[in-house]
């Protein structure tokens, strides 16, 4: 089983009760398909970054659940059938271990012990500039 996060936007022309009924209906899909709901985030009605279907606001809802691949497919199928769902997106939450290898302590200390680089470029530029002036005058 994998961890999933599904976010969807519900049309703002619905009442709070109607929007909650849609959220409950979608949450039941997870339990029907033997998924385990870990958290439901209801952000409420918020302004969107851009208009979708001539709406500037929407109810934002996020599901966090653990299931097989059939639950996101079923949610997507139902979202497409409902005109009140403006957008939806399902992501797989990877719980990957830290794959970076730890550097050896000697490699890290060598970088700290290295002498700082002294910039000699400005002095060299002045000397080069002075030399060109003398050449031009001559």
C-alpha cells in the first residue's frame, strides 16, 4: 500500500452543507475500496490564483490516505463525473530514505582547513592598466 494525497476544488456556488456532503461522499470511496484515511484537510472557501470555469473562488479539500492503486483511480473517475469539482490532483507521497551517502570526516575537514584564496585580481588589473597608459603615451 502507498501513501496518497488527493486535492480537489469544489465549486463555490454550493452551500457549506452541500460541499461537506460531497467531501463525505468522496471520503467514503476510500473506505469502500479498503483504503485507510489518515487525514482530511478542509481549507474552506479561498480565492484561486486564476479563474476556472469563471469562478474566482473554490472550496479547497485535501485527502491524505493509504491504499492500493484502485482508490485514486476511482476518485478520479468520480471527480470527472461531477460538474461541481473544478480541479483535482492526486500525488503519491514517497517515504524514501535518505539516499545521500555521508561524506567521510576527513573530506569535510580538508575543506575547512584549506587556506583562503587571496584575490590578487584588482592589484593585477591596476598594474595592467597603468602599463597600458604608459604604452599609449609613448
